[in-house]
C-alpha cells in the first residue's frame, strides 16, 4: 500500500518524475552555484534579501488593507487596516533604505534567536524525557547565535541575513541534486 502511494506521488503531467531527473539535478546545480556566489557576496545578498522582504511586506500590506474593506464590523476593519498600514510602512522603509533595514532586521533576528533559545531550554526542562537533551542543545546554540549577533551589532547587520540566505539556498541545492540523482533511471 505504501509503495503504491509513493509511486502515485511520483507522477507528474502523466509522466513518471524519474523522466525529469536531469531537471532536478540542474536545479540543484544552479542553486548550489547561487549559494556559493552569495557566500562570496554576503553584503549584497543581505541587501537583496532586505529588498525582497520589504517588497513582501508592501504587497502583504496592500492585501491586508483591501481585506479591511471586506471585514464586517468596525473593530475588525480598523484593526485589519491598521495592520495593513504597518506592513506597507515597513515595506516602504525597507525599500527606502535597505542597509538600515538589514541592520534592523538583524537586531530582530538576534532577539528572536535568544528568545526562542530560552523557550527551548524551558521546554527541554519540562519535557526532558522526550528528547530534552537535544532540545536543550538546540536552545543553547540559538542563544549563543543570538549573543554573537548582538555582540557584533550593527556590523553583523551587513552580513548575517546574507549568510542565512546563502546557507538556505546551498542546502536547497544539495537537496534537489540528491533528489534528482535518486530519481535517475538505473
């Protein structure tokens, strides 16, 4: 049963996905090349990622404002409109000065890492019998990463977001590459 279900998931446009294995490999190679390029240009990758985050916030804000007009009740409409306006404002600020935006986003990232690490430590203490050690290790690593970012801030704002993006793109590339080679007909 599980094999038939897995086989059914490998069908795409009437053809077996194995037929497209080379495209997955090429996608993986392109992503690995892009991630490697980003590692060499962390500041540029940081600024580009900040511009994309700003664009996403701007688009989301516009949709949120449009949604506000379709919300019943004044309280819901005002809250939705205000939230949309904040998204638009954040998007405009990130677009207007991506460098300052990157520095601000890096500060927020550092705070989130420290906070999520503290929560993981608390959860590890509460649920030690269910992989608490691994959760505690994850919490300590997150707190240390946040502290490292805080200690070098604002200079870390020039490269941290680009580093995160480069690592993500590189790992996605390796995943698609392995997936393509796994589908290759023997």
